[in-house]
C-alpha cells in the first residue's frame, strides 16, 4: 500500500512530457514513463482538460472502467495520494448489492417489501452471489475469450456445494444434501430459490459461458430423471451431480426446430437394441457432452433415447455469434447401437417426454434473460450519469432519459410477472403447471426476449461508438447486443411461444362469454 502524501501544488509541478503526474480519485499516479505507451497517445495526457499535473478523475471515468485501476501494471504507477483528500469512488464489493437504482430487483432493494421473498431468501441470495462472483466470474471472463469449455475446477466447486443439484429445482434429488454450506434446507428449497440461483448465475456478461456451464444438462438431464430406468438414471445423475459428466438435449435438426414432429433422426429396432442414424444441429454443450438425450423417429412415432458418446457419435463445433465455450455442435449418429434400457418413457410417446421439460426450460431461460437485461439497465444508468456532453451529463438530454425510462419499465414489468409465475409454481403440482402456466411462461419468455432486444438497441445508442466496441467502456453493451437474440430462439422462437400462449388462453375461454 502506497502511503506517501503530496500537496496539490506538488502534483501540479509534474505536468510535462517525461515528468507527468495525474490524480484519480485522490490517488497520485506517475505516468512519466507510461505516457509514451498510453493507448490514446501522449497528447491526451498533456491536455489541460484531461489533467496533466491535476485531478483527472472526471476525464478518467469518461474514458475508462474502474477495473483498469485494479490491473497490476497500472497499480504499480500509483506513488501516493493527495493530502487531506479521501477516496470517494469504490467498486462494488464481492457479493454486495449495487446501490444503483433498478440494478437489483425490488425485493433486494433497501426500503422495499415483497410478498414472495423473506429474510431466508435474502441470505440465500447473498451466499449465491458471493459463490458466483468468487468461483464462476473469473473463469467466465477467461473462457468467453478463449472459447474453451468451462474449467473443471468450477464444476468441482459447484458439485461440492450441490450447486448443480439446485439448478434442477426442488425435488427428491436434494434430499439429505447440504446446500451451499447449509444456507437452506433441502425441504425448504422452492422455485423461488431456483429463481435466485438462475438470476445470480448469469450476472457475468458472458452469454456463451452461461450456456457452456451446464446449460445442456439443465435441459437434458430432467427427462432422464423423470423417465429413465432406475439403473441408468441413478448412474448418470450421480456422475452429473459430482461434476464429472455433462448431458445435452439433442432435439433440433436442420429439418425440424419447434416442429418436433418433423424429426428425421431415425431409431430402428434390432436384436441388440436401437440402431440410430441421423443428425442434430445447434446442440448446446454438444461438443463436450458425455450423454445425449436424443429425440428420434421410430416406427411407432417418436422415441427419446439416452446415447452415450462412443462409436458412431461425432460432434463438430458450429460457429455462432457467441463464444465457442457454449459448445454448440452439429451431431452425427452413424448406426449407433443404443441399449433398450436407454429408452426414456415408451416408444411412440416420445413427444410427452420432449414436452415434459419445456415449461421449466423456458422459465429458466426467462429468469436469465431478465437478469441480464437488468445489468444493461445498470450499465446505462452509470454511463449516462458520468458521461459529459456539451458540458453536461448525458442525463440532461430528454431523449436519453426517455430511453432509460423505457428500459426500466421493461425489466421491472417482466420481473414482476416472473415472480408471480414463480410463486404459482411453488403452489402447483406438475399437472397444474402444465395446464395453467404453460401459456403464461411462453408469453413471458416472448415478452422478456422482445424487450431485451429493444433494450440492447437503446443501450447502443446511449453508448454510441463504445456500444459497438468489444473492449473498454461499452464492452458489456456490445456483447449483449451481439448475443441477446439467443434467448429469443432457444427454447422456442418468439412467434411460436406467443401463439402457444394465445392458444392456451382460447382453450380456457368460457363457452358463454359474449360482449
């Protein structure tokens, strides 16, 4: 820790090439040797408006994110602090809540109340955020850039805390387990806890990594849990919960997406088991998964099989607009022999197996979509407050305030609907959820992903050129704008989900309803 103090007059003497100091938030930095390497050039540092020999705090935060100051190569440039001045700008501490308005859902904002969440939920949220920011965030930043699969150390830590188990929601799989150090008892864990888990897990602005960190397991394992024969189910479940194996859901094909009845991957019966031939496309985690939950056409209709990676199974990466760390794959099954014991449910009733997890899958995606959108609202509020144009903050512009108003309205309305649906899930069995909530979840996902794209577009306009630059002040905006459409496609396209929601409503229309 540098403790030497300087007066403002002493700092002011160092204002030329070869002898250049600046002050950023009370700290004194000697840029004499660094100036020639400054990405913006020496002239920027010598500009009187920037602060050569002066306080450059405002100029610095108009050009750089706070994280720059914490990089070792720049920390070494600090030589002391200004006498009688104290640091006033601090990064949010690991695990802490943000103080920016609307950066947190209302139930986490001091002074507000909730009909759904209590003190226990807040303790759980704090523990989850701390775990995510300490264990997951550092790996997310690295893997999003290099495109490699999430590190095994992260899966090991998630397994040790039973984080992976909790991602599948409440149920018998949690019985007698210690959840995140005992912060919540298994029998007390509800969908509200899972909502917290889902929303906290994607706060790292690394969309591909979010899917790569077991996104395929989240949607591929439930059919095995619910329809698999005990021996197969128990084997795979324990491997996955131990963080050693991954599962992916292989339904989509080049021939069929939302229209699962159009699948062409064929499973033929033989004396030894199923013989599977066909292809799957856009399979999340497919490049590194160990098990594939596969929808196939059979002579009786549709059948769902668990296929283990082995002879005849080939995966190739598909390049998408987000990181390869998601493991998006084109999968080929070439005369793959699959034991009959690996059949999920009954032959000819595969559609029931496929549809069984759609509500939970879409609900989980919606949780993440809304949470990611909220992060962008926070980014825009920060930037619009600190960015000066024509001598005034961006917030002095009515058009900017209007964009912020629209962003806030979108994310808060979606969050409120999400919390209501989640509360209903906590008090309904599976059949009731399917009957009463399938349409609502579909409509909410459509709303969340549509508004997310609107927020992404507005955010780019607020950040300007920075909003389309992969580094610097607007890097999170650029990433969000580039990847936001994934949520609008995965789990069912927006138009399909909107139609589903309306059709479910029409089925419930009273026969005697008239204007």
